[in-house]
C-alpha cells in the first residue's frame, strides 16, 4: 500500500460562548495527516492509519479532494517478523 502525508483544510467549529469580535478572527484549520492509501479518485482520498496482514484496516479518514492542499507519497521500509 502507498503511504502518504496529506495537508488538508477543515472547518472550525466552536461550541462555547465568545464575543463576536473574537469570532471574526477565526478561520478554517489546516491539518496534517499520514496514512496508507485505501482509495484515491477524482473526488476523494481515503487513508487508513493501520492495516494488518489479513488485509483489514483501522482508523479510516475520507477526505474530499477539494479540501486537500497537497499529497506527498512517502517511502517506508520495514522487516516483517
């Protein structure tokens, strides 16, 4: 599986009271995630944090392509036991 580093933008949400003047300075958040590519098409990228020898995945993140700023493929090497 390909392993990638992704920079993507997400909405900012607040569930507490704040002055309107403080809210005017807020903006969407830039996030950085890494994972194994499960699916990559023109609309979205799915990455999993974990996968195993039985071809099962865990901690799936599905990102709309319109929110992704960059995708960088990373080299990984490890020895299986």
